[in-house]
């Protein structure tokens, strides 16, 4: 329901691709707690407790071990120490740290896929639209009975 309502808003109000409205059961495997989204690069990182990148994806596409090594190296992610305590309030990263947020992670990943397919983007600027979808769907008047 959360995914559907956010996707519907992005498609009807913000003009995103209608492909976001269809969801396959296999795509739900993308969701896991503790993903970090790099808002500008469209990469999702799964970090170990020490900040080492365990795996990464660009949108929903899993990055190869070679790509992860090339971009992030073998050691602690370079931004881990700086943002560990305030990651969710960062302007560049978002931490999906609870189950409530997971539909948003999948939708963001699919938005990256769609933008890559249609626009060939290198830097992404869709986060403001995700925030607008959240605000639209969780305003008090949306919970009023008819």
C-alpha cells in the first residue's frame, strides 16, 4: 500500500514513468533494513557494522564485486565515520533503517532504474519528489473519513 500510494503520486503528480506502478514479487527481494541511499549517485549500500561495504547496487541492479572495489575500495566507506550518527539527516544520504521505510527504498531504486533507462542521468535529483509523496500521503486530511 505504501509503495503503491507513493508510486501513484510520482506518476500522476510528478510525471514519472508509469512502469513504477507495476511491481513483481521478485522485486521485493531488494528490500532489506539498513540500506544507505546515495541520493546523488543512485547507489544503495549495505554496510557492515564497521562501515565496510558488504554489497551495493545502482538502482536495483546489483553491482559486481569489481565495481564495488573500484568505487568504494576494501576498507571502511569513506563517509561512514562522518555520517554514522546523523546519516538520516544528511542532504546526500538516506538510511533505510526500519521496515516502514522499505517500500520507499524499492521505489527509489526503481526511480533510478527508470531515469537511467529514459534520461541516462549521472546525478539524480528525485529526492524532493519522494519527500513530496510522503507529505502528500501522510497529511492529516488523508485520514479523515468521508
